[in-house]
C-alpha cells in the first residue's frame, strides 16, 4: 500500500463523488476476505493500513478467557498476561498474523471487491439524486429504442420511456432532445431504474411552471389538469390576487407562453379555463369553447346535467366525445350534456331565455377544433 493508492482514492473521491472513507472501508473488507479465503483462516481479524508508510498488517483479535475452546478466537488469561500483564478476562488481544506473500494475493482480490464497492456507491449516489426528482421534469437525449422502451440519457443514467408513455404523434430519433416527466425511480440489483413519460399530465403542469413566472412563484395556481396526450388538454387555473388574470398569465403576450408549450408537445391543443369553487361555473368554463345555458348540479352523486343551445351540442360534446370527457376529468364531476330542445321536452329547462354561463376569460385553442356530428 503506497502513496499512489492514496492518490488514486483522492481522484476517485473527486471524480466520482465517493467518499475516501467508503473506499478505505471497502479495501479493508476485501483484505479480510482475501486473508480468510486464501489462508484458510476463520479468525476475527483487523486490517491496519498505513498509507504514509505504505504498510499493510493483519491482526488476529482474540478474547481473553479462563478456558480456551477455539484457539482461533480465544486466548487464555495466562498467555495474554505473558504478552501484557495488564490484560484481564473479557479483554481483546490483538496478535499480528500478516502472511509473507499476503500483499500480492490481497491486491488481486481487493481490486475486484473495491471495483464492486465503487460501482455500488455510484449507484447509490445516482439513486439518491434521482429519487428526489420523482414527479419532476428533465431534458434528456434519445439514445436508442427497442420494442418496449425508448432509452433516454439523463446524463449519469439512461431512463426508460415505455411505449405506453410515448406520444402517439411523435417519432423519437437518436440525439433528439426531449423533455420528460420522471414517474418512478426504483432501486434494483442492477442499479437504479428510472421510468419517464411524455404523456403524464404532470409534464404539462411542469411545462407551465417553467414558462409562466406567475405559476412558478405561486401567484397563479394550476388547480387541475386533464390530458389526452398528443391531441388535446385542458387546465384550470386560479389566483387569489384579484389584479392578476390567471388565464392571461398562462397565455402570455400574443400567446407566446402557451405556444411554447404547444411546440414542445408537438402541436397538442391546450385549453386554459378559470377554476371556480362553484361547480356550476367551473363545469360551464370547462366545456369551452361551447356556450352553456344552464348547469344542474346533483351534489349527492357528484353529477351535473349541462344544457347547451341546440347548435352547440356537437361542439360541447366534441370530436368522439373528447370535449365532454376532458371537462369531466378536469372538474371531477360527471357531465351529462343535453340540447336546449331536449331539456325543454324533459321539463328541466324553463322557456324564458337565459344568459350564457361560460366565462369570457377562458382561453381555448380552437385551431382544428372539430365538432362531433355523430
């Protein structure tokens, strides 16, 4: 053991971020293992490493007893006092047992064990770093793919993007830079395993936090998110500050903020609506861009019946029911949509004309918004 080894440990500590003490413990454990295996010994031993002198010594530790049953682990009081008269029963005596050719054998064994400890320590550091980033967003680089996963480099480790978490409107090519949402970090025998998503609603929420300073600093709060990845999403926002327009803050000047998010999600349409604790107002807002005449609430079943003008029925339902489906996810309320004529015939809507309930502050990305004619 020389100063070169100590220098190597210092380099590992600096480059890998692994404590030198951890590495020294690994070396000592490796040397104890080598001694027991190569010299057929079962003693309780201690390794003494002196990096300054470049020495390595092995000491057998024996308990002082009245009667010796196992000479490898015990020593009589009489023998102990011959070594040092101050020894008493139950003391531990250390005797040097360093074999002459131990250094060569130990070095070979220690190399493998130390390498394993270094690998485990690196895995532990990576796990500790990423477990704190669950439900966070990161930028990664696409490396390769197979039938199950896209492999995305996050710097120190490759994350797994499952097929089920990939956007249907995206193609992933090697070296593409993409933002991903970390859904789960697992500790396995092969090291940490990180799963990421491009479809998770949390990705949309984090993107708004990045693009909208008012959300990042807490002035505007995202209350709920409903997403059909790659196609359309809805988010509800609210601010306790009456001077702040939460929808306008998210949209940005000339739509720049929301457009940046749309671009990141490869054209996914995003509707932004005002949240309200009143389910009547909230459900009406959530059905944007359809205009709403009335919302009838059934608190016990957490269900609503929404009445819309006849010409707005298809728009309220949306293509393949998407608008109504997203609105239900966004609000957490069941939504049954009826046209004005249906409602009048059923006797649940008055004849006199009503005002629209839709909030005028909502923002709806109406490009390619297709009504459901089915």
